[in-house]
C-alpha cells in the first residue's frame, strides 16, 4: 500500500495547492471564471477527434466491448459524448449502457469538470451528453467522443464554436487521439484548424496521438504508402514540425471480416502490416498513469501564467501611481502658485486692499484649495483615463518579453490583463497584488520543483514490492485528507 498511499497523498497535496492558493487569486482577478481545480478533480480523460468517416465510433465500441456509438460512412452522431464507468453495477453483469444524461445535467453537476463549457451556450448543451457503461475498460478513465470534423461551410455552421469546445476539452484531457482515414488523410478543414491552432494552444504535444485508421480499405500496399505519405506531408505542413510524429496504423478486424475485405487477394498486403490496434488500446489504458504528471504540468503552467498576469498588474499599478503622484504634485504646485497670485491680487486691488490680512490669506488659501480639488476631481481623472487608454494600446510594454517562453506566457494572459485593467481602471491595492505574486511565484518556483522530485521518487518505487496489487487505485478516489505522514513519507 506504500505506493498507493504515496500517490493519494501527492494528488491530494496538488489539489489542495490549487484550491487553497491558486484558485482564490485566479478568481479574484478574473483569470478564471470557475475554480481551477474544477478541471482536474475528476478521473483521467481521453479525447477522441477525427472526421466523420475516420472510424472513431467503431474504435470506441471495440475498446468497450459493446456497440455504444452509432457507426456508418455518413455522419451518425453530431454530439459530444462523455462515456464513463458506472460503479454501481455488480461485477459480472453484461456490459450495457446503464444510464444516460443530457448536457444540462453534465454542465451543472459539480461532480464533473465541465462547468466551464456553459459559456458555449444552449445549442452546445443540446449536443452534449453522458453515457454510463459498466465496461471494465472504463474503470480507470473516461472517453469523450466528438462530432466528426467537417469541411463544407454549410455543414460547419453548428450553432456553437466547435474549435473553442475542442480546445476546452483538450485542455482537461490526459490523452488526445486524432484519427484519419485513407479517404481524407488530413485534408478536412476543421481538422486542419484543430491541429494547426487549437491543440497546440490548449494541450502539450506529447499528449496527442495520431492514428491512420481503416488502412484495410487501401486498395494495395502502394495505395497505403501513398496515403501514409500524404498524411505525413499534411501533418508536417499543418504542425510546422520538421520531424514526422508517430502515426499508428490500425483497422478493425471485425469490420474488415464482416465486409469480406480480408479474403480479397488485393488485401494480402495486410499480413505484412502490424495492426497497432492493441498497441493503441494499451496507450489509452496508460492515460491514468500520466494523470499525476499532467496535474504537475497544470500547476506549473497556471503558476507561471498567474505570475505573469500579476506581474503585468503590478507594473501598471506602479506606472499609474507614479503618474498620479507627479500629477498631484504638479497640481499642488499650480494651486500654490494660483493662491500666491490671488493673494498678491488681493493686496494690490484697491477695493479689497484694505481688508484684514487674515481675510486676504484665507481667500487666497480657499482659491488655492479649490484649484487643487478641481484639478483632482476633473483634470486628473481625465488625464488618468488617457494614461490608461495609452497603456491598453501598448500592453506589451508592461512586462519584458526576452524569449519565446515569456512571449507564450504573456500571450495566454494578455487579454485577461486588458479586461481587468479596463474594468478596475487601475484602482486596486498594489501591496495585495505584490503579496499574491510572491505567493504564486513561490508555488511555481519551489512547489513545482518539489512536485517533480516527488514524481521521480514515485517512478522509482517498485510496484510489485510495495503493493499487493498490480493495479493502483484510481487517483481520483484519493481520500479527502492525506494519509498519515508515516505511510506517505
């Protein structure tokens, strides 16, 4: 139980670090609309993408051991479907769909990490659903099936932003499968956008697996090589990578046998090609093993971005404080000069020259004070607004961007800084932001390093020697409080 307790303690510590330290700061300044831990507290997830003929549903059905998703050459389902395990079914029960829920349930139930998807509107909610299945394959993970990617403009009019939804799901997924088929080897427009823009911005490269599916439908080995070469070329052009990512070559033996293609002489080339279906299945089952590493990356990424966000806030607050200080002292000097001029006028102007000196000084001081108050109430407010607008147009000047890492981090939070400054107009506590920045930076610098060291120690623990089970308990079932320090140290 040593390894299991270690995993539970580490996962609990990560979640507490996010919920107690990062989330309050993130929500206070509009960095996130929902608690950050919402996206990481549920079970590991595998996101499946591909055009409508790539064989996504067939692959999922074979993994689960039951026909759950509709299959066919034409689009059969235009919904995002979360497929998860039903733990209430007794062992040995025939595999079946035990429960189905609609999008409104999924988006509002705090058990699931999909609250952020509410922003995509009611049209999306009507194309979002949950299926619970008692398949052993899902015991340690959940699968998210997606609508097939489309090409034509009329078909793309879904009523919600497809790429935004894909991005949000990819951000919380531990593994992303991208399926292609021989008939559309990466040429579909939505696939092009997803691979070029959406996935690179929302997830890490090592979490994406590319699959050339249905290779049994190639007419010959030459045809397969042509398709494979086309896909490699398209991926290199879309992703901008010089090296070609690993592409799994798969097909469904069941579908091929039903169609009779395996008995055709032209399919003889398949005996020389390894069907990597099982290898892909093992990769999917490994998703829970990457969960802790992904949680650590989550803390590192948001810690870095929050630091940069707060850094921009601090920089602007210092700028506008200096500006207002200069403006105040200029106004004070101007009002004193005005008061002095008024006093000279009072003692020189014949009708009031005979007044008592105290009254003359009082009148001059009153005028000076009115000038200062008028400046602060009207002129400085106008100048501050101009100062704010100037900086909103040149936000990149708030923070140094010497390298690509800094530029990527700033690009992720720049718009959030813009909205925050525009809404509060620079009126926030500098000391509070500085204190929160120091706390978040400590998490990013020291906390992230300690997390990585703990993960290295975890990888060095021999599972067979420390636990009586070959399968660790699911990470998301960790107790609410860490185990005893003696058992988790």
